[in-house]
C-alpha cells in the first residue's frame, strides 16, 4: 500500500503552471512586475468640466437614454415632470434615497427585500449613482444607500437615475479610481437601456433589463 | 444546420467543411452582412480613441504579466473569493468541470438552470451533460436562445447566431414558442424572447454563468453583457455557479480600466456595452446566497508551457479577429468544427486538443495579418499559426508513421534537390520534360497548366500555372557572361 495521496486538482493545476513558467511566483515579484507595466493611455480628463458634462449627455443619448438637466433646487420638480411624461406612478426606491427629491403626488415603495415577482409589478425604479463616465455614456451603481441592490434596478421596466455633476468623470480610468475603495461592493455599469444586436447586428433597445432609462443630471 | 455538437475530435477537416459551407449562399450572405456591420461599428469607436495603441499595449502587457504569475494570482483570487463567501473548485479538464457543475446544480435542489452565454460552457458541452443528468438548461442570451431552440451550434464567440437572418429566427421562434403570427422585425423577435424568458428568470432558482474577468486582488468576478439576461442570472437565483478558464484572471481591480475599454469597442463596436456586473463572493443583502466558482484548466497549462504559443491565452474573447478574417467571412464559424472559430479558433482549438485533433485549423488562414491588426491585446495570430503548422508537421513526421507520409517524403526530396546545384538543374530539366503533356497554349501563344496530377492537384484546382520558361535565368546569365568575356 502506498501512503502517497493523489494530488488534488488544485495542486496539480498549480504544479503544471509552475512547471510551464519555470518556477513559483510570489507577491513580491508579482508586485514589482505589475508596477512596471506600460500605461501610456489617457488616465485623466482632457476637457473642461462643462465639456465633460456635454459629452456625457451626448453619449447617453447616443445609446438611447433620455437626459434632462436640473439644478439642486429643482430636482423634485424635474422628477415629477419626467415621471409624468412617462406615465409612471408607482416606483420602487432604495433605502437612503433623499426624501427631498420625491414628489409627494406619486407612490414610492421602499425596497425591503421585495421578491422578483413584486419588483415585476412596479412601474419603475428611482436611484442615485456612484459615478458617471462621460466618454462611454455610463452610470455606475453600487449597493450603497440611495442606489440599493442590483435586482431593484433590473426587474422593473423603467429606471430613473439621478447623477450629480460632482460624480461625472471623463474617462474609464478616473471612474475605476473612484470606486477602487469600494471595489468589493456589488457594482453595475449601466450604459443606456438594455439592448441587443444579436439579430443581424441591428441594435434593438430593450430585451431583459429596463427598456427605458432616463437620467437627470444635477448641475 | 450542423448536426450534433461542434466537437474537434469528430469534426471533418477544415477544407471539407469549408467547401460545404461555401455552397450555402444564404449562410455566406448572412455572415458577410453581420461581419460588415460589426467591423464598421468597431472602426468608428476605435477611431475615437487617440490612445488606442497605448491601450492595446497595456492590454498585452497586463495579460502577459498575468500568465507569468498565474499561480500567484489564482491563489490570491481563491483566497479573496473564499474570504468573501464564495466556494472555489478546481477542474483539470472538461469532464471534471462537468461533474462538478452537475453535482452543484443537484445540491442546489433544482432540476433546471438559467444560463448566461458562456463559451467556456460551450467548450465543455455542459448543456448535454446537464440534460443527461435530468437538468434542463435554459439559455437566456438572445443568440444562444436562437441556437438552443433551433438545435443549432454557435458560429461566433460574441454573436453566436450571426449566421441566421431575421426570417430564419422568426421561423424558429414561431415553431418553438408557438407564435404563428410573430413578425420578423428584430424588435418583434426580441419582445418574444423577453416574454418567453421572463417567467424563467422569476422562477428558476439556480444560475450558471461564465466570466469575463476574475480579479485576483479582490476575489471579484466581472461579466460583460448587453441584454440584461446576464444580470438576471447573476442576481435573481439563490445559487450561482460560475465556470471560468484559469486564463481569465486579472491582477488588480485597476486593470479593468484597460480591459473594459478594449473589450466592448472590439467586440460589439460599442463604447461600453449596456451592462457590466462585478460581484465579490456573497452579499447577504444582494443577489445569490450561494456562490460557486469552478476554475478550469482543460489544456490551458499545456498552452502555457509552449513559449511561442502561450500568447494564445491572452485572448479576452472579443471576436474582432473573426469579423476581420477573410477566411471566416467566407465560411462562417461551423466549418472550424469548434465553438472557437475564426483566427483565434484556428490557434486555440488544436491546442485545447493538445494538437491531437483539429490539425487542419492552423492551415485555415492566408496569414494576411488582419486578425493581428484588430486584436485588442496584440496576439500575433499569424506567428502562432506558423508555429502550430510546424508542430503539426513534426508530430506527423516523427517515428515510423513519418516514413510513410507522402508530403514529408516530398519535402525531404525537395530539400535534397535544393541543397545541390547539379540536382537542381537536373530537376528543372526533368520538370520541363514532365510538364509537356499538361501544357495548353492560349491565344497569345503562352503556355498554361490547368491540371496537375495527384496531391499537386490542390494547387491547380483554383489557379492556372504558367509553363516553365524554355530558358532559365541561370542559363541566360551564363550565356550572357560568356559573350562579355
């Protein structure tokens, strides 16, 4: 009888990698190698603040999102008008969403572990956002107060997303730097409403995620 | 269309399959249209980026660095994912990966799963294994749904149903969803898919996904998609099972700033695809309560061990090389006999088979280099193709079998002829005599050969050869030198 235990899949795969690479890697060599990688691409803004905001609006519209500008004092009126134009009356909202932004004439249901079937019954969802990327027309949502869990921004057919101008960056690297500290939170990058180009490469708006995305940019 | 799964072990050689595909004019026109559209979209959004070449270089360096330190980054990913509540499994090959996934689905208590499009699950033919175990998989990506309902096979790594046009898709949906009055506008078809799948999203308790990136630094996983079906599968089920090749690791979260710029622009010609999901282990307040991830080798370490071919592993599965390839654009994907078609398939598939199958694929290329030019991580596909051709020849000519290989014998004879001037001249004389019965004169009195015997016939099948000149350059030069002296 032999006492040699057969190698686990894990050990065998790691062993094969080490043989292929001619040795074992470690934190120090990985760290020094990573630090010296070439990063000659654009990593900071090149446009004026105003230019960045205009770029965001343009890129969001290009991907079928509807964009409205507002001021901090005018957010509630803007929300009311936008929802009235869409004919939406009953929306789900995450915990921590600013009450001052909610028009009293409409119904906002707090998302307290609503089931997918319950989420499927509301007219839409209203959230804030962590950061927005102008160059790609993207809003980034994380599971924090005012943005909530992922299912709530997914199952309803309409998403109204509020973006503060302070949270708008020009490039993808700037956005990643901003969310690096909260990297382990559930995170969703949203660039326009749900879409597909699976049929003859024709972009069609709306498959499974919200088919309509409105963004209020608070400047 | 193609009967049975795309299995490189049993697929016909590329030239045979390609010839059949070339006869299907509907297929060719569908593939041509789709690849034209996608290439134009890509070119537009790549041209917007003045730093595109710097991004490509960064992408290449990040991927090369990852492979050099793959053992460290996989262990780091495992530790961080486990700490965040995920369960990490390792699979040496496809069979082990299938076994693990099937047993995890069974343990989840479900006899059905909702699936995100995943080429890795296609690679290991997971659906067949699930069905054999009494588990019903539902593909939820629109293209994968078309493939599944049409009992078809994927022909492109990003747009798997690219070979089908809207009328063909309507016919599949009419038949399988029982919608006799369904229209053929893309919007009608997408709406039908939305209704068909929504009930499954809300009901099925177990999800299966692939992964675009595993982040070693955080233990997080990133999935990139368009429709929201991915988010449904990642968010609503109680159990999520993700399967990823060991090559999918990125060192750090920051590296997403490169890959999330390269991938969408290269894959679908979008500045950013509609949805990217990033999650880390289990969050009790958001998403599945149980998360498993299977890290699969399946010959990737073999590729890693080949210094000249290991750049194959840098691939981030964007499909740009397929759209740009003049061969793929003619044949479509099925001719490659593998779920990985086109230029990347021509190098990846035979290596995943450890060069035992799919030996014709390294030759399914004119080496024009269009694939290299569009590759977002600068994989030099033509270089790897040539390296693999060399491997195929070495493998087939080593040992006893090599003695009986006609092509190898011919190549040896050629080498002997080229080594000696005397033998070279003799061969030229012999050639002029041998060609005589094959030469036909055209109206200008030029001699052409349009048919060659035996193995040489491949050459004359699509082109005519000029007859050999009556006087070689060498003869002419010697005569001329003689006069000068």
